[in-house]
């Protein structure tokens, strides 16, 4: 009898997995494409593999339990939420709902003690870093600049702040996009969730650990920025120090030290929380990580069973019902296009196929130019949009390795964000900036986006990406030989969700 019941549970579980896969096929395909397109760091796979290992161990040590009550209802409600939000929500938000539905349905009423960390590891396996950089990059840099100013002032240095720029003893220093600390935030969050899983922390204590991780990362990033500013100030007056400790080595070393500080702080706090958790774990409890508290009863089971399959069927059909309504953007044609950029006289060129496909969904207009040695992509933007993403994402998607460089100031005193994109023995110097017609400009899309959202600037805006072969000095160690100008025909954009 027990074997028959176990077999029936497994058959039901397989059926549920098939229904969920059919319901969420667009997001599952999107996730697979984002993993394979190389447009961002594939760290999510590490998190997903870690969660899979813990789930497998959990499955081995915990027997199957029959009955799905509150958890299955919550999973069905997650599917309904997915249906409601599908026509207009970004794929990343839909991805969170997909994970929630999978977790609730497949977990059932299994004991959930200590599994909040696993749930978090699955969540951060989504392609978060590009969106974190876009939305959180500028606020993180702003906080870092403020903390750095305060710390340096306490040390007796003359410091003033304007946005993410610091003036230290009459020298202008930028807290630029690579210094936002987003990568360290993701890595530290992974460590905190790993510790929460190992120490079997409750939902409440896992959330507390993750929130504290944000504080540790901000503190570490402020220490990193302040240390580098102090090094730059001292090395500027002491040639012997600059020669003994080259700037690239110092940057890497300081970055590793502050990451170790953040990681050790997380582990120590997790140990403290484990000690507080221990008395509660002496008696095994069956708690559930669900939106609604699990409730026994035939009515709840009936509702969950009757809601699940129809919701999955509707979710599977949503791409067919709403396809024409998604990704529709208002087109904008500027009255004029620039004829010169940073001293270069522009000649109009045809868009490449990928660029042309991207431009049809872009809220504005886009053109390609060239002056014989340098390629330009010019985008006229009529509203704040996530689709104006950094060019570094596109080059990563094309298989280039990215090395960020200090801000570049052109002959017209305009500042440009710069990085070297290297691949197969050749390198490109890529520079980009965004500006409005009132004289304001930004070197990264995150700071531009927040200025637009907060009403600090009005459109239309111009986003310029400039690409030319990098010199050996610019490429530094990225190349073993001088690059050629051949790759200027590579597209700078690929459609993104």
C-alpha cells in the first residue's frame, strides 16, 4: 500500500512538472538564451548548481510526503499572477513568479526549516547583474561617494562632492560605473545565502542576514574607494610609492581585501544567528515558506487542484494571445542628426541587421556613422527606458572580454565612459556618453535614467557610442599584438528583454 501511494505521488509530481514547463516555456527559453548569450557574467549558474546540490541532499535525507495544501494553492496563485502580469511585466519579474510557482508546487508540504537559503540561491540564479547595474549602479555610486567623502573628511582631507564626483585637494576623482560595487553585492549575497543554507537558518534570520550583507558591502565599497583615493593622492606626490606599488596591482589588492572583509563579516554574523537559531531547532517543526499559511481541509485542496491545471493552460497560451501587444514602443524621429562628434566628421552608414532589428523596438531612433577609422552609433531617445543599456553588455554577448578604463575627456571637454573590448587577438576602444539638449551629460545609463525619472532632465536625449581600434597602450595586456581596424563592422546592439 505504501509503495502504491509513493508511486502515485511521484506520478503526480511528474505531471505537475510537465504542466509547469508548458506554462512557463517563454521564460524558460528566455532564461536559457540569457545564459548562452554571454551578455553578462554567468554567475547565476554557480548559484543554481549550488541550490541543486542542496536540494538533492535534502531529497535524499527527507522522505517524500503526501498531500499538498497551502503550498499548492500559493503556487497556483503565483501562476495566476504570472498570467495577469505577462502582457507588460519584464521577463525578470516574470522569472521571479516562475521560481515562486515552481518552489511552492514542487515543495508541497515538506518541512521548510533551513530551506529559505536554497530558495534565495535559486532566485539570484536569474540574470540579475545587468538590471542591478542599470537601476542600482548610480544609487550605489552615490552612497559610495557620500561615504568616501565623510571618511576622508574625518581623516583631515579636503573633500567636496558633486553627485558621484569627488574633488580631493583640488583634484577631480570620479566614482565611475565599475566602482558601484554591484558585482561584490551579488557575490556577497551568494555567500550569505550559502551560509543560511548550511546553518539551516529560518526565513526571518535569512532575510536579516541578506539585509546585513547590503550594509557590509556598502561599508566595504566605501573603504575601497577611500583607500584608492588616498593611494592616488600619495602616489601623485611620491614617485617611489607609485613605482613600488603600481596602480593596477593596488586596485586588485584593495578590492580583494575589502571583499574578504565583507565575506568574513557575513560568516561571523551567520554563526551568531545559528547560535540563536539552535534552541528553536531542538524540536523538529514543520513550517512552510508560503505566502499564505498552510490550512488543512478539503475546500483548500479542492480549490488548489481545480485552479492549478486551468491556470497552467492559460499561462501556456499567453504568448499567443498577447504577442502583438508586447514590446511596442513609440517611435521618434529627431529633426536633425549630428554631423560632428568629438571632432570627427560623420558619414551615414546602413545599420547592420541586428542593429536594424533592435531599432524597431527602441523608443526613439538609431543611426550608424563612420569617419573612415571610427564607427559611431547614435541613438535619439524620447523617454527614459531600460532598452538604453550599456554597450559593454552587447560586446560581452558577442564574446568580447571587457576591461574598463578611466573616463576620457575629449577636446570639447566632454567626459566619456571607456572600456577595451578584446577578442581573438584584437581590441577595440569603446567610448560612450548620454546628453540632453540643455547641456547636461552622463557617462553611464544608470545615472542618466535616474536623472530622467526624477525630472532633472528633459528629452530628447542623445546616446553616442564610439568605437575604434585600440592602440597597444590602450589595450594594455589585453592583446599580444597590434589590432587591425577590421572589426568595426561588428554590431553594437543585440535585442534584450
